[in-house]
């Protein structure tokens, strides 16, 4: 089992990890508070919440299994090297747990508060159904061979796919409306900072260990950072460069919004990003 070579890098590793945790976690609360204050979830994208719950649940299963299970850790080292450090930190497990709880609570708010005529789209239901059906098949394949590392990697793959999918509707919506009015850029800045610090945490571990295995050994953590950074930069370009706010009292044309439910909303001012 490997250990840290530099105390300073070890401290920096944990600091970066918990900074990423707080940056990403804070972005969940404005939506929860807004729902509570209004006693309504009208304007909140239900598809996003469902996709996000699937994403974070899958990521929690991966992080908790690799962090706590000695069997999974043994299989990891057998695959990537006995001197390699486990690429999941306590802040990863804490973030996943917090994200699942807050997203599930948001889903509960959707159930109890005024929803207007909004509902979860069939596309979102189909995507989530395919995702969980796929991991169910993986479970039956993994059990006879006791391939636990491979199994949790399947959950990790699900969270990567969900991470990519959930950002696309907002990108398209901004393009269609030629505006980011009603979209919280503050949450994007927090999301971007969380992605940078999360990726930096992995880089610090690699520098200390003189090995880049943790980047592909935990491809989910790598991708969640890179995908978040990519889309956040795109959102910032849309917000500050392509479609800057105009000094006008007239709202943007609401008719330029896709009719497809999965692409329709995210136009409430407080959207969870991670």
C-alpha cells in the first residue's frame, strides 16, 4: 500500500478536496430554498432532477464501494498496481452522499408542492430506465465472477453519461433564445471552481506518487471535472460574450424555446449544476 511522500502535498490534497465539496454542495441550496419559499416548483426542470438523482446515486455507489470495501480496493490494486493509492477521498463520498440527499429532497418537494401542469418527460424516464436496466444486467454478470471493481465501474459509467446529458438542454436553450436571462451564472461559477479544484486534487496525488494512474483508475472523477469545466466555460461564453445582458426592460422572446420537455426548462433562476 502506497503512502504520501510529501506532507505538504497531502495537506493540499485534502484542502482542495474539501474546497471542491463545498463549492459543489452550496449550489444545491438556492433551489431548495426557493421551492420552500414559493411552496411551488413551477419553473424547475423535473427531468434535470430525475437525471441528477440517477447520476449522484450511481456515483455514490462507486465512491462508497471503493472507499470502504477492502475487497474492491484489493481488486483495484490487482488491476492498476499494488503501490497505487485508492483514487477516492473522503470528500468524494461526502459530496455524493450530500448530493443524493439534496436531490432526493428536491424530488420530494416536486411531489408535495404546486407543480402546475409540469411533469417528467417520457424521454427522461426512458433514459433513466435504460440506465438502471443496464446496471441491473451488469449486476447479474458480475455476481458469478465476483467482479466487484468492474461492477462499480459500470455505475461510474452511468454517472459520466448522466453528467454529459444533463448539461445539454441548458446549452441548447440558451442558443435557441439567444439569451441567458433567468439562468443563474453564480451557480455556474461555483460549479466551475468545484471542477477545477476537484481536478487539481487528482493532479496533486499524481505529482506526489509520480503516477497518473488515478486519472484513468477513477475515470468518473476525471470526467465529472472535465465535463463540468467544459460546459461551464461554454455557459460563461454564452453569458458574457455571445448573449450578454442588455439594458432593456423587455424580456427575451419566450417563443424561442424548444417544445421538447427535456430541453424546455432550466429557465428558473436557480439551477443545480453538479
